[in-house]
């Protein structure tokens, strides 16, 4: 039977989705089949964005949206007992397919009722799922209850204790089991006091001892602030001008610009939405100019209200400014526009990267994931899924805490990856580019890279330092100091010099540049480790239940026997770096002594060299892929081998075979290919595919940090 956890609250607007996402993410580190279930749909008129967010998580099994829903509010009102029976039946269908199920209680979006928590408790009891109770750290009724762009007053520890006590008593009456309590959106200055008060209240109410798990997650203004896209929906507007990508930036304030331009400028604040009457062109242009100025705050967007047309000349001027700042048009009046904006709440939705990163980082920092898993009694498994492997990479990189340079600061994917890496404390980062341009773009995208160093590759002090060093090393090639100054201002050379001179521990590049452009400077400057003849690469192939190492699939076109042996030993060392026990298969089109020819003989010689240079390393070759990977085939073709049928490191005879094989396995078997990971260099430099996704960049930075620590 699957383990389950029921996440519910006693009221709305507690930020339960943050806790649900963090819980799901934590469970995915240990369980291979995680499911999601929503007993009562949030709305019948539009899709449940919380459910969609959780279903989109990589750790969740393939589930249809409708399959993950129990009943509607109408069903509950019509016949609660029948609705409960339906919920249990539909949940059991999900449970049968999973190791663990995250159940998200109702959201109080229907007519408020004191019985809603009681019904959630009944559901939890009938599903046999312990409750993780979420209590809201913000005032939702009475004093300070009116949210303004997500802001409300904080509750005191005593207030949270009182809410907890009442909620736990309700759970007890319905025979629901309490797993723990999370005080979410809590006052960040009183977390310890809140935990103590809530723990005492939950123990007193439910007869629990003081060991009940209680955690407090602080309020974060960006997590509750609405994005410009949400603002656009709230005012019923459309994007008139600007970059659609910048609609994801959060709005932290509202300025109604119904005054003279001089006074408007004085009221501008960081990340504000500026409401400009559509017939005030001079104010519109003034606000755009102020946004572009380094001496005024960077605003989130402009809303033109009133439905007035903008003149053709002003439109031409706006287009020429190429600001990218979102300008939204709405038919509403100034008052209605401002009111709609201030009443807009932020949503933790799948499209908001900053909110997702922030939510996961907050949960990771303030909730003990190991304690949560142990209380749920989720057993560890020998299976390693792609997601588990990626989590392991991030955890090891976080422990190493290395400094990585990212030369391609003008690529949005790099900025998005940097924001994720920084929010999860995976590595310290330097991003190359002109600071005002890089930071402005990140802010516009709604990303927080404030903890990264942004450095110009034309920095005079470093250019002269790097040029002197580069010229000294390349003088035998006739490189002059002037040529060296030009060379080191190339982002790949600049980043590589940072690594070589100890200003960074590793470099990741290639999202905008070729492999040759990325790694050539490393060949010239960093060079190979002692005892290594050739720089090569591997892909870490994360299959459904294990991780294999494929090399070389990216660098050496037609290796000699000596180079092939070098690749095999380096690949085995890389496997060990990432917790994979190396058993090396030297691949060929024949197995053992069954074949002959130049290609097979090369692999045979390479295998002998590996045994000579690394006698402790389990290696077999020449061997065909099926004999290396499949135990049944191995028993027929190469019985008695310690590697055949159990290989973890696959060394291909040439680049053509390796590159095609890794891509075939990636596409046909649904494997996650992580890499290429360069090996053999004295200091780590890794290349990205120009089609790299944000998660690929995150993984590669983590890998580089781990290599730097080894």
C-alpha cells in the first residue's frame, strides 16, 4: 500500500501550495512513484493551477488532470456522504499506482463554512492519510485582513497557537491523525517563538507529546506578489508593447500617475506597476525614460487605462526606445484599475520560475526533509531515477559550495539557471557581461541574481592581468601582448583565465557558443592532469532505474588504442566521482575472441592497456553492447565475466558510434542525458549544448562544482 500525506489548512490564503510543492519535491528524492490527488476541485470554471503545478513536477507519475480530482464543491453540498465515497474510490485508483501520494485539501474558495476543515479531516481519516496542517501566518479576518499586492499584517505566536489548537481539536473529532504542523507565511523575526507556541498548542489540543513536528516558513514578498501577467488578467487588459517574457516579473507596489510628470517621478518605487491614463502621453514617455535611467527605480510595468488610443507618433517613439518593459492597455478607469491591481494575489503557478525556486528554497531551508520522510516511513530504495540522481548532484554541489563562472550572461537560459542555482545555494556564481545590462534583464524576467557577481570581460584590471599571463604562456607560439589583450577579452578565454588563476573553481559555457569555442582555451591554458594523455568526455545516462556512463561521445573523433585506454580510465574515475561503481565495457562489434579486424584489434589493445595501467579496475573487452548490458546475453556470450551483463561504464570505439548511441538511447529509451562532462583537465570546464534547457545548465554547474571538489 502507498504511503500518503494529507495537506490541509483551517482557512484560505495560507500558502498551502508552497508546502505541497516542497513536500512533493522532498518525497521525490526517496520514492520512485509519486502521485498527486485533489479531493475537492478548486473550481469547475477554470483549471486548478495548484494541481497543474504539482502534476507538472518531474517526480510525479503520468497522471491525467481529471484522474487526480475527486469531486466538486457542488457534489459535497449535494450529498456529502456520496461525495466522500467517490473521493475514496478515485483516490484508491491513484494509490494503487504509486509508492506515495500527496493529497491537497480544499482551498476555501467556496462559500466560507466552519465545517470545511471538518470535512477535510473526514476525508483524511477515510483515506488513512496523516495530516500535515498548514496554519497561516498572516491576518485574514479583521485587523489588516485586506491584502494589498499580497501584503498583510503578521500574526503573533499566540494568535497562531490559538488557530492551531482549534484546528487540531477539529482533526481529533473526526479521527484524523496529525503528522505535523507548518506555520506558513510566518513573521520572519519570530520563527522560533512561533514554533514553540504552535508545538505547545498542538500537543495540548490533541494529547500529543512535545515531539510533534512543527516547522515555520517565513513570509517572502516575492512569493505572494502578483506577476505582471496576473495584473494583466486582473484588469482585463492586453499587452500593448514590450517583451512578453517580462510579464513574469512580480509587482511590489502601485503608482497612479494622474499628476504632473515631476511629481510622478518622485513616487516611483522599485518593481511598481505604474497606472497611466491613456491620454497622458507625456507621462507615459517620462515613466519609460525614468525606467531606462540608472538613477531611478526599475519598475515592473505600465498599465494604460481608459481605453484611449495612442497617437501614431508616440507609438513610433515607444517602438524606437526598445525598452521591453510591458505596457498593458485596459478599458477600466484609474480607480478601478488601481483597485483591481491591489486586490490581485500572487499564484504559485507552473510558469513562475522565481516563485517556484523561492518556494522550494524556503521549504528546504525551514522544513527538515529527512524528519518528514522518516515520519511518513518512506523507505529508501536501491533504484536511482533521473530525478533522484539530479537531487543527489545538487546536494553534493551544495556541500562543496564552489565558485563557478558562467561566461554567457546575455542568454536568458543562463540567467534562469543562475537564479535557480543561487536560490537553492548550489554554488557561488560569476556571470560575465556588462553589469547594468545583465542585471536589468534578470530583473525584467522576474529573476533574483542579486547574490551573483556580474563581471565585464572588458574589465581593464583583469584584462591586463590575464593578458600578461596568457602572453607569457603562449610566447613560444609568437603571441604578442597586444594579441593577448584581444584574446583574453573573449568570454571563453576570460572565464578560463579566471579558473586557471583561482578566481573561480570551474566554468560552464556553450549555450551560445560551439564546443570548440568553449574548450579550446582550456586545452591551451588549463591543460590535462598528470598521467592523462587526452581530454575526453562522458554523458551520464540516467535511465528509469539506474545511471550509466557513456564515453567518449563528444570530443575525440577516432581515438587510438592508447587514447581509448585513457578514455576508459578517465571515465571510470568520473563514474566514481558521481557515486557509480565502475565496471568498464570496451565496446566493439564482436565479443571476446570471436572477431578480428583493425577496429576490434584496437579495442583489444586498449583493454590490455587498461588492465596494465589500472589492474584494480573491472574491465572487459572487446564486448558488444548487448553482452555488456544484458545478463542473459552475457551468460551466453561471455560466461564468468565480472563485467558482462553488469557494466556501468560503456567506452565506445569512436565518436561516431558514441554520439549516435547516446542520442538513440536518449530518444528511444527516454533517458536523461546529462553532459557532456569533460574529463582529464586539471581544473573543470564543461560544455553545454546550444539547445540546452535550464535544468541542463543547472545540472552541469552542479557537476562542475563536484568535479572542482574532487
